[in-house]
C-alpha cells in the first residue's frame, strides 16, 4: 500500500496522528506491540523483533517513527529499521525526537542526525508534554494524591506542548511529503516553570498545588524505583538540571507555521482537563 506507517500507534501522539490522517483520506498502518483488534490497519510491531519491521514497512512510503522507550542508545535496533526504510524507498520519515538532549546518550543524537541526513526526512523536537500533568504519569498522580509536584528543575522554564499539536504537525508533514524542514522545534506559545503550571492548575480548578524542590540524584533514584533502567533514569533526571539552568527555555512558531493555527495554551489544556485533579 502507499500510505503511512505509524509506529507507537497506541501512544499519546500516534493515536491522534492516525485519526488525523484517516480524516484526510490517507491510508494508515497502525503499528504497536499489542495492536487492538478493532483498529483498522493494525499490525504488530516490536523494536526488538526485526521480523516485525519488514512486515510493517512493506508497501508504505511514509513513516512516523517513535523510537524505543527508556533507551539511551536506540541505534542498534532503529539503525537497521532506517536502512530497511531507505532500501524500500520511504520518501518521508518523521522522527519523534525531543527538544531536550539526554546526558550520556549519544545514540539519541546519532539517530536524529541519521534522519536529518536523508532528503525529505524530518526530526520533530517537542518540548515537555502537557500530558505530563494528566493520566497515569507520576507527576499527575502526585498532584491528585498529595497536591504536590516534586522537581529538580527549580524555577527553570520550558515550552510545554500539547501532544495533539505534535500530532497535528506530523499529520501535515506526512499527508504532504513535499512540506517541512529537516528539523522542527515544537513548543507551546509560552514557556512555564513547574510553579507557573501549578499556579494555573490551582487557579482554574481551585485545587492548591505545592511545588517541592528535590535534587537531581533523588529524582534519578525515584525514576529507578518506578522501574526505569538506571542509565535512562540518570539521563532523564539530568534534563531537570538543564531546565534549571535555563537551557530548555525555548519557544518556537513551528506549530503555527506548519498547521496554520497556534498551539494550545497551558491554560486551555488545564480548563479542558480540570476533572483530572478535582474528580
């Protein structure tokens, strides 16, 4: 088939992206480790099972790539996939990267560079997800249980973005492979600290939220306790140090440039999800 392979199709961006592409009449092959039987065009895909890569890529000409989770060196498994995609003539590949640079994780940088090197392939570098504050995320659960956010980021800010806006950008790039640049920083319209975010939640929901400062080492230990591999936990905790230092205080116009509409604000997001913290 000529269409789009969406990896991570049950995730925060992939699920929305698949729906947006179908609305535009674009054929979608929705790939995940446990594809829902009711999902149209669903196919099993496991980064650690190369046989599933070939079947997923067969006949598609565009790919949305969500690399393996909790991994500081994705290249051993993603590299062969990229080579196979290139061999099969994939003309547009959109990688879900990150605005943050993980410490001691050169493989993530190598992956982004590899994608940028191919004509028509694109790296998306989104800032922190607004969805961090909702659902089963540990930050959201702590707000609900204790009315607190624990962070090593201090007063540092980042340009929180709604994952639906990431999906909207990806949909534009994959529906029309002639558009876009090889690297796109994606953010919301304004950078906010955790204290700023807590204040918005409190103001819009009436639920007080207190921010508690912790150290990077303590944050890494909590990530390990939650089941993250030690190397990834250390790298991810290091991102908070970069936020504290101001290195993630970035805002771009890429969502507006690509989709023609501004990204959602954090206030809009909180108003839409107010029941998350008050129910």
